[in-house]
């Protein structure tokens, strides 16, 4: 079973996607688009690459192309009548949505540098976070043309900001081959279903799918952790990686 590729529908008169998500935030998946995600309402567990962390409202994250991810809201946001009460804002764009020559312009060197960092996922904070959220919210009332030009305001912010933290580890980026993503997805689903329990990393490594696929070795390399010393605490803050680098 491979990681699911999920792509939002893009209108024929638009070059990128601006979407307000008011349904369940989905399953562990990837897609070719870069993605900016703002959680307006919701909290739960977020998995990006090999990072597992809690998220809450006002979470703002930028994801690189084909970086596996999922936001799983707490059960309180799924009502008995089937309605979902979480809300998120999403911007997605493929690398060449403005044309390949755009990225070769010398003025875009800083933006390209940021996009290369996005292969690990970036979580924003500070003034950068506030400015990007304001743009995303204001785009709701804009015409497609206005939204297009608002993207350049977003690009300007991304070009110069240092107010973000990497999410997944360099080791995951290096080992992130789509042909191997099926076993990892099964492990992710196991963690999502049991994250409030006292799960040992040893339990994850001993899953049949991890053993038979060789994924247990891969997780050990990514995590750089000894399995008899670390547990997944009930607050959901366990990470396969042991360091979260901050740009300064």
C-alpha cells in the first residue's frame, strides 16, 4: 500500500489553489504541490515526514512537494451527526505554475532557498506568521486575479523570513522515497490510533509491517534513538527525531 496522493480540484481559470477546508483534514498523503496550511479551528496530532507533534488553532505550516503529512483532529471535532467543526485554509501551487523561467530570475534566489528548506516542512512563528495569516484570510474575499497578485506578497515574505522551524529531520528527507511509503503509512496510522496510550518506540519497531519491510531499520536510522529508552508520552509530543532546528 503506497502513501495516497490527494490533490485538490483546481478551477480552470486559476493557476493555483486557494481552498477553505471544512471537512475532515484527511489521511496520511502527499502531492506534488507546495502547500501553505493555516488551521483556523481545530487541534489534535500533526504528522509531517518523521515528526509527530500536537497542533492547535493558528498553526501555520509550509510543506514541500511530495512531503507526506496528515492533520488528525481530536474526536471532539467530529460530531455524532457526521459534521466536522474544524476549519483550515490551504494554498497549493506546483513549482512551474507561473512558468519555469520565473524561478531562474536572479531576484528569486532567496525564495528558491526557502523552497529548498520546505522539503523538511517549516512551521512559522512571530510576525511572519501573523502577516501570512492575514494575507490568507484576506484572500477569501478577493477575485482570482487579486489572489494571484497576493501570492507575490506571500513570496516576498517567504524570501526574507527567518521566523520558522524545520519540522521533519534531514534523515527523513534523504530517505523519503515514494516506493517505500506504504509501510510508513501503516506505522503512522498505528500511532494516530494509539497516540494517547503509552506506546513504546519498541512497539512501533516490532509491528509486522515494520519488520517485514525493513522499516524498523529505517526508523532507527531516522530517529537516532535507542528503543529501550524512549516512549511516546500521552501528550502526543513524541518525535522520531530528537532535534528541531531553528533558523536564526
